[in-house]
């Protein structure tokens, strides 16, 4: 998830966001509320009426109902109302649509009224009696896997404040890997948990970034830290669908504590949203703060970097494949590509985790 943290949006809700509330998936992202109201007018009552925003799934606006829609995008947008009327023995099925142009500003409330075939934006007073009487109330919100207006988040990203994510050691020379969105626009980067010390914050700086694959290479500023070589290898090929995997990271560390969290799952798909071949879809639980964490296989090999969670499916997360990390690191000028050796592959899982957790840290930014 932004994502304590920044609301950066790149097809997903990134995982360095603050924990979502039960009422709203992305509580830290500024938003607006659009209340759709349909009267009980019998005109067209036999017809199904659906509302569609750009890049979003449709939802039904039934007779005598309210839909409260939380929207995170801003700016000019068109909302489509589609009506389908089933045929009968004396008539054929018909469908029609109409569009409403709206200018959305974050932090405001809007009201849209559908009555007797007319679909329009109105003032609250014009629908107040419906707001007070109608009992059929539904809640919907914008799916940030595919935002309505992705460009409208650019300014929001620049205003983002402190954030917490995860990073891990890639080299004994003090180099770390995380997501680009975790450090984008950061004025200060600190790392906690090195050598088990969660009281000391070590400064880090950005060495190189790959925004297209959401990767960043950092380096610890303290040259006197003694760091061991990571005990894992990079596995860049041969990962199979349904293969068991594990996620290591620090979701919502301030609330959930500074002990590393491990979740188990499988490779649900060898591609991400809309067939993105640079990502894995995984079933392991990932939450805000997991951004930049490790995805490992049963042998303790690094197979990916945790990237985001889906807002479409409850148990779907995404990770950048290790082959893209490999290509990124090999092209960083002045960086010596490590000689990865898996020294833990024959150990029990508990021992693998006990060793790996010494190389995974809490990332904090300002």
C-alpha cells in the first residue's frame, strides 16, 4: 500500500500504506464521497440500472436505493449510467446509456440523482428526503488496482509524509533492496533492525532505481557496520504455479510490533494484473508495511520482492519476479553484483526463517 504512508498508486494499493479500516480500504488517502440516489419512481422500474466509472467494475443502482461511493481519484471524469430493459412477449429487450460529467475535488461530498429517466448531479437539499427515508443503502469504493484517474495521484504522491515499509540486505557491502514507491520523494531514509537492533536508526541513501519495475537499491551510510553475506540465492527461473512460498516483512510495524512476520501461501499465478509477466500473484497474506519484503521458496531462495496487494480479491498479493531484480542489479553502475549462495537450503524451515530474518529490516521514510 502511505501505504503509515504514501498513497502511491500503480495499478495496486501498495503495501507501505497504513492499515485499512473496516469501513474504507485506503483510509489514509484523501478522498471524496459520491452518494447515488434512485427514487421509487415506477418509470423504468422493470429495468436494470448500472453505474460505471472509467476502469471500474459496474454496480447496480436499484429502485429506491442509495449507493455511497468512496472515490480517491480527482479531476474531470465521466460516469456512465446503463439501463437494460428485458423483453416480453410483446416487446424486445432494449438497452441505453447516458453519461454525467463531473469535476471531483478530494474532501468534498457530491450527490447524483436518478429519477424518471433523468440522471444528474444535484445539491444535497434536493435529495435530503431520500437520504433520511431510504433503507436500502449500499457501499462501494474505487478499486485502486485500476484507478479511475491515475494521473490525479501525482500531486498526492509529492505531498506524502512519513511511511514504513520493508527492505532486505542484498550484499554484505551494505546494499539493500526495496520498492521504488517506498522511497520515491523521500527526504530521509532510515533502517531499523540491523543486527537485531530496533532502537537504532541507520541512515540509508538511494543508489539506483527502476521505477518501471518498482525497485530501488539503497546503501547504508554507516561504513563501520559489520554485515554477513546473505544466506539465500536468487532464483530467476523455474517457479511453478501452486508452488509453496513464504513472505517475510514488517506489516504495520508500529501497531503490530517489530518482530518479523512470516506468511505462507502458493504461487496463485505466474502473472499479475492483466497478464503482467513481471509479477507473481500469491496467496500469502500481505499487508501495509510489507512493501519491499522478501518472497522466498521452500529452499530459502529469493524468488521475488513483495510489491502490492489486490483490492479485488481478499487473498491476492503481488511480487516482482527475481529475474527483474537480477537484471536491475546487473545494470547499476559501480555496484558489484553479489555471488549469491544458498547456505540454508537443507535446513528445516524454522531454521531458514531464523537466519533470513537477520537480513530483513524495517524501512522508514520522511
